[in-house]
């Protein structure tokens, strides 16, 4: 089992600790790089749109899984060219 790695982040002007495995941190960083968004902004989007019954770390994990699932689905069944496809916002919408 992978060790959890804690990182302290500022979200909406408050500091919080997030514990994820190294693979989860790499997945988040890959999403941020691909979507040209910084980690702080992504975590703020997730925090703002998450289900109130879930914690931030669980919501980040759910977002990551949803993002990659939606990206895969779009590869095997592409969105028509006329529609704008945003895996970040599609995954964010599924958090609530």
C-alpha cells in the first residue's frame, strides 16, 4: 500500500492539509498541467462545488476518478466538434 503524503494548501484564504498517495498527487498535477490550471484553483473549484456531505480529500479523489473516466469516455466516443468539451467542468458538475 502506498504511503499517504500530506500537503498544506491554501483554499479560499484558509490553510488545510490534504493527504493523498503519491499516485493521486501525480494524477492531480497531470490534470492541472493538461488543463492549464494551478492546483490551488482546481482545489478551490472542487471545494466550492463538492457535496457538503463529503470532505475535501474525498471530493478530490472523486473528482480525479471522474475526470479520467470522462476523458476516457470522450476518447472512445468523441463529443461532436461543434460542442465544447471540458473534462474539468464536467467532473466538477458530477461532484454535487
